[in-house]
């Protein structure tokens, strides 16, 4: 009996109900942003985050990665040690890099105080700088680097210019001395169960999973595209479902999970993540009039007429435009009347 009560009526417009059940509370969402334990300040939540998910953005505005550890590393001290090892430290964090355009050289001054705090020694810094050029003169905590002339297409050596030195100096500032590329500002957090885990801004699932203390099966990021790239479309579908559900719960708006599942199914059914918009699902409807009714009307009508595309009037929008009964609910059922004499 319970099962019959929960089953949906035949030919019910589930898509419309799903859109309403998410769209209506979506209009009531506040534009407040929540403080994410000091990792990525002002992480978009509420409506901005919901738009980010359904628009299938390549990267969230503020990506976050949660890294859980293996049993033997779950104490606070161990977790903090791992967090220090994972957080990326750039040359600009531990040294000042200045270009000397007069002498076409780069001057680097190591900051011992910053180095101690971030766990970067002078030798670690020197090793990374040697990748840019071998012509380095060391004087205490200072280094003078002379860039190497580059070889041209024909094998001749190019002349070092001021522009090249300036570019190299900027490149050096962003070079990583220690940690995992793409993971910044890692902090240790205690969850509801009392377990310590690492939350960091940025994302790099593979880089984080390579650390011996990290449990690879429990690394999660709010970047759905990264999850799709590494774990595949089925995992991305679950991530979309989780992210939308988290947004709703954070705003204390409770939507049935089946409506959210329908959205994640629609976005991923083709094998890759599609946005809900003119460049995604709405722009790829089967009916010409359905596509034209959403956005870019003229474009769709011209494209369809140029290849003599047919309109089979299968959707709701198309039938409303031509004034026919919508093929939903009772409108989908056709009756044949048997006439007797």
C-alpha cells in the first residue's frame, strides 16, 4: 500500500514539478555567504552556488578540498603535520624576488623567519631556483641569478632582453618550493564524529591522494568537473546531487531528494556534464520550437530551416505554441470510441 501511495501518476510532468520544487525555494534563498573555517573566505552558498552548479562551471569560484586521513594519522598533531606538508608554498612566500633590468639579472633574498614558519630551508629554495638557471651566485641568504640565453629555431642563441628577465622573475615568484600543486591554506578541522580531517582551498585529488597519510577513498572536492575527470560521470552525478542538497540544507530549505536526483540525471545522462541553459539541455531539445522558445530564437529557426528540420511536436512548449493539448497527464491519453448501431 505504501508503495502505491508513493508512486507517481502515469504521464505526470515530473520535470515541471522538479523545476518548481527547486526554483521556488531558490527565489527565497539569502545571498549570505558563510565562513568556511578560515580556508576560503566567502565560499559561495545559496543562490550563487546553486547557479554555479546548474551552469556546470569549469571551476567553482572558491574550490575546496576535504582530505581524510588513514587511521594511524587521525590525531590532531599528525593531521597538522600532514596539512603543513600538503599546503603549497611558493617562492614569493619565503623570499623576495626582484628583477635587476640594468644588469639583466634576478635578485632573490631568502626570508629566514618565513622559511622557518613554512618549513622551507635555504637549500630547498636554492634547488628550485637552479631549475631556472645554473648561473647562480650565493652570498649569505641572497642569490643573484643570471638567466641562460635561449636557443632559437635555427639553433642560434637568443639575446637576453629586459622583457625576458621580467617574465622569468614573475614566473619564479609562482614556482612551488614545497607541498602539492593546487592545494593552499590547509587547516585541520574536527568533524561531528570527533575525527580530524584537512580542509584546504583549491583542488588536486590525485596530488593529495599520493601522500602516504591520506585515505584516497575519502578525498572530496566541491569541483564537480574535477570529480568527473578523475572518477567518471557516475561519481559526478552523485557530486551534483550532494552539492545541490548541501546548498538547500544550509539554507534550511528541504527539497525531496528525488527532485534533485532528476536534475543530476538530466545533467549527466549524455555521458558528460551539461549545463541547464542555452548551451546545454535547453539548447539541445529535440523540437525546433522548444529550442526557439527558450533563447536565441532567430538562430534556432534559421538553423532548422536551412536543413529542413521537422517539428514532431513531442514537447510541452511546442504544443502550447501551436495551441494543441499538451502531451502530459490526461493530455497524453487518447481514447477510441467504438460506435454501435
